[in-house]
C-alpha cells in the first residue's frame, strides 16, 4: 500500500508532462499540415534519370 504513495504522484507528473508536450506540439505547428507529407512521395524529383526518348510528351521521329 505504501508504494501507491510513490506511484500516484509519478503517474500524475507523467500525465502532466504528456499534456504539456501535446500542447507544445500543437502550438509549434506540428499538426498544421497533415496532407502535404503524404502527397510529397508522389512528386517526381528524379526526372533527370529518365532518358529523353522515354519522357511522356516527347515524340520520337525515328524513321
């Protein structure tokens, strides 16, 4: 029973730290833009690796 006198204040302190951390992350803008990181994987940033004749919109006039 004596251990409860130690564990209850520790649990309250940890819960308070978690709440403070959550409010700090909200105030610092961590949750402002949830869509862009998920869509950024779809953007092509490796166009320099694609050969010129394989790029869309390029017509090859080899006859």
